[in-house]
C-alpha cells in the first residue's frame, strides 16, 4: 500500500502526559525527491528559492534569511522528503534533530511568516508525510511534542480558514486539517469538519469542466498532489471518499492532460510555467478515468485542437474573478503550438516569485503569442506590483469551432479587452490542417477607433530550443527544431526577429526569440500568417 501505517518503533510509542491522540498513518508525499540534497543539508547547506545559506554548525532557524521566500521554504519543511529519500541512519538522525530543534523554538506561536496559514498548511502536510522518518527511534517527549504541534497547527488553520487568501490557500489549509484528523487517533470530529470544508472549497473552486477558477493550469497539479494522499488516507481509515471529492478529481484528471504538450510540459497560461515533468507524470499515473481531454473547455476558457502529432492550445477566456487574479496574465487569444516532442510557439511563462520585475513583465500581453494594441495589455492591473490584481479586461470572449470537412479545424476567436479604451475588438482566426503540418492564422482589429494612428503588433514567442534561419524573402523565416525538422513561417508583411525569454520557476530563464508582425489599424488587409512543415 502507498500509505504506510506507522508501525514498529513509532506505533509502539505512547505519549506521556500529552493527551490521548496517537499517530496512526503517514500520508505519502508524491512530490519528487533527490537524495543528494540530504547530503547538502547534513553539511549545512540550505538551498532554497535561489539562495544558498551555509549555517556553519548553527541551527538554520537562527540564520538571518536572505529572502522571505527562503524563510517560507525553510519553515514549510518540504525539504524533509529529500532526507527520507536518502534512507540512511544519518539522514533520519538529521531530520529528527532539525524537527526537534524547530519544535523547541516554536513551542509558542510567533512570527508572521512562520505561522502564515499557507506555510502552516505546507508544514503540517510535510510533517505528517515524513513522520516515519522523524519519529524513528524518537523519544516519548519528541513523540508527544510532535503530536501536540500537529494539533496546534490544525487548530490555528481552522481559525484562519475564513481570513486566509481565497483559492488554493484555503483549500490547502482544509486538506492539511483533514489529513491531520485522519492521521491521528480520536480526531474524528476534526476530520469530519475539515472534510466538509474541503468539499465546500472544491465545489466553489473546481469548474464543471475540471479547470480551476483561477484559470491557472498548474493549479490542478498543486491540488491533486494533496488530494490523492487525502483520498488514500480516507480509504486507509476505512472511510468512503465523498462524492464531491471523487467527482472533482475525475474532472481534474482529463484537464491535467488537456494542458500537456507531448513532451510532458504544461502550456504557459495565467501564471503556469515549466513544471517538474516527473511530478506531472506521477499524477497522470493515478488517473483511473483515462479520459481523453475535451476539445473545448468552455468553463475554463480554453480550446484544444489535435491533428496527428501537432497540438494547438488557445486561451479563449477572460481574466478570473478579481480576488483570484493576482497571478493571472493578460494573454487572451494567445496560443501555444507543438509537434511531437517539440514545442514551437509558446508564451513566455512565469519565473519564480522572487523575480518581481520579470513576473510583472510576464503578465503583460506582449509576453504572449497574440496581438497587442498600442503597446498596451488587454487587461488593466490594480498597481505596478508583481502580484497586482486584474481589475478590468475582456468581458466578451467568443470562440467558435468549425470543421469544413477537409480534416482541418478552424477557430474563430475574438475579445473586447481594448473596446473601452480604443473602441476596437481583436479578431483572430486559427486553422490547423494538412494532417497537422499547417497552422495558419489571421489577426485584425475591428470597430471605430477612438484615437488616430493606432497600430498593433502580433507576436509569436519561440521555444528556446528553436533556431531561426533567414530565407530569400523578407516575409519568411525558417524554424529548425531539435531533430532537424524544419517549419517555415510566412506572413503578408515583413517578419521581424527580436529577442525573447523562456521563463521558468524550475529551470530558470533562457534566452529565445520572437517573430513580430506590425500593422496599422487603418490597413485594408488583416495580418495573415502561416506555419508550414517543410521537412
């Protein structure tokens, strides 16, 4: 079984003077682990959030943190999984010592970051999952303090549910409390109330097509990585998962496939960036529905077109609710295109949270493969902050599919994100045909412009592995992919080659290119372009 009952030395331990609850099960941690990190931690090197701190024999909890992100990762204890992966007496002793040190220092609540609800939830989940590692050969006092701390976490998380950030933070807090109640004996009431809260959050956050209300594709990964252990904990305790939980998971699994390119990468929409492929593959292995992704995810606002080895994914929705928009992007009508294991046209993605300037730039329309009018984004943000909410954007987004009978699929798309400022609507047509060897499109702005001399730019950001080569025509460029496959990009206007960047919170930023087409609003002809496979 994937759930390991806490047996042997841990199960035989009894609490002394610390209440009656005992640890019954240890929910699994499905996140990927690297045992080499355990050696780094033992040597006193704590590498989090882009910073490496040498503790030089001191407690890491005494160190002045180089950043708030580093401090949050330290106190979330997600790094314990690396020590468990090492599976050595030294790693177990090191984990036990570090956790015991933390428990002694934080017997009382204090510190904004340490007791932030999101950090608390992550810490509780990590401590539960790694309890066999921590409590192996542990003393009665450590066992008692460990269980008491878990109960304190659950009590505080329950109190903070109504005041924590809406969306994923509230759902994570509810899952952490539910898993605590299921993992400890005599906490049935705690588990029941938390499971009701989980169901309520899933009902409000998971859309009918399986997407998340934030419209962030990787939110599904963040949720499922904790929901799967919760489902297993329920089964391990002889309980039946609720219909709400099971239905939500059954809807999310096909959407997980919806956003994946053939190389396993997620499409870069609304804050999603390159994710660890092994983690997504682990989640997909749990998919019991084996459902084929839908062509249209109307509730989530996305379209998907498959043709042989080619895949087109389009953002056909407006911004999410304001309260959930702090990571959303102004990328309506942007698309990503891949063929086989090669991604060709993408959006820039999103960097790690600490790169505030890059995150701010990545949320603009210009960082997406779509058209930008007057060098302004289709959405307006509440402030220049990297996590600013979207206060206005496209209200009416249309997406219509057409199958003309020749094996191709045409998407007729439009949005009014510029209508209130400039009186114009962006119209885009995309056609994938010829067995997936041809992608062609049209972009134009229609309506009565409120200003004169308006122009727009259509951008196509390329994956960093794509190399660009000149042709004998100013309106065409050749794109060479890994494996020597060549695609030609052609347009009815000159094609400019400019620098771009492929952002990732996993692999870092990598330089790339973008193809740029410029046109005036008063032009008689719309911008037309095509991408054709030549070899």
